[in-house]
C-alpha cells in the first residue's frame, strides 16, 4: 500500500444527470472529514471510456475508487486487479458488488412498486413506462417494480429509450400525445426526472393537461421536479446519503485494510406526491 496518494477516484455514470451531482456532494462531505481529495471522472455511459479510466487508476494508485459501472457485470477483471494492488473499490448506485467488495444502492424494485401503487390508487389502469436502455439495472428494476403491482386487467405500455434525457422525454410526450384518446395511457412513469420533465414540456406545448389528460411521475426527486411548471411527483432517493455512505465504506477499507468487513447497503426510496398525479381518473 506504500506510495498511494490521498486521492479518491470517482467514476460517475452520467454527470449530465443532477442525481449524480447530489451523490457527489455526499462523497465530498465524507472525504473532507478525512482530509482526502476527490477527483471526479465521467464515463458518460461509455464502457470503453470506463475501461480506460480504470486502467489509469491501476497505474496511478489512488487511495480508492468509487464507481457506478456502465454494466453491472462489466469490468470485473479490471476491478479485481485494482483490489489485488491494494486499491479498494466500492460500487455506488449499484447493488451488484465486485467479488469480495462493498456496494451501496437504492431498492429500485421498491421504487417502481411505489410509483405503480400510487398511480393505481389514483385510478390509473392504462400506464406507460418510459426508460432505457434496459441494459442498465436501475431502469430494468424500476420497470419490473411497476409491473409487479399492476393488476391482470391493467395495461402496461413500455416505451424504450436510448438514454434518459429531457430530449428523449419530449419524444415520449409526442408519442403519447399523438395516440387516440381512447388508446392513450392515462399515466406515465418515467425512469428519471429528466425524462418526466421532457414529457411535461411536450404536454404543455400540445395543450394537454397534466394531470387531467396525463399523470406523470418521475424518479430521483431532483430539485427541478418540485420547481417544474406543474410540480412533478417523483420517487426520492437519499442521494447525498448514498454518496456519503459509499465514501465512508471506501475510506474505512483503505484505513483498516484486512480488518475491514465488506457490506452491501441498500437504501429505501420514498414517494413524493405532487400536482402531476393528484387528479383521480374518472373512468377508463
């Protein structure tokens, strides 16, 4: 372990998503308490870029590495090489730990169930899920949680997306708005708040009412969700706590070495109901 720096390397999945910015605040809080510097890198959901960053870490020997992998099953060999060289690795926003390692995540299946139950309680029986790519575990689990709570007579329309941005959300909004009213979902659960904001923008542009014509619920509860023209319901994740916990586990392993006990920490999400889902469905 000799020669390591006092630097934590962080590989975030997508820094364009405010979710990761909030997570990083938690990482920085824990690092500051330990007098450790944080260096942040963005894989931008690119497996090749992620591999290059991990190779650099192997050469530079930071104190430890925090990473949200592009694919949960990817880069296991390279992560194991880091650990073998005495560089601890903790996955954050990921429930699948590398062999013998720590991971911190949120129960995304529960998050999907919370969204689905809320929409069903409001009377929705034609529900859409907008998210992707489905190679991302979080997206799959949010969809699966929603599907778990829908009844046998409910209709679930899955709208696959190449990524989770405001622009793809507007595309979803156009697709839904162009459907005949009798075929249109009465509610859409979006895999993150950026997509939900895009759907809301498109509904507003086309003169459709939220939630009367379409209820919208997002995921993450970023600041923009509450500040939207129609405040958006969302599934809230403890973002800063997630980052702080991941960094704490990493620093503990770096300091205790063989005395560290690996842990998998799973946080529970919460439903934050706002105007975008308040109206009840009169008939379906």
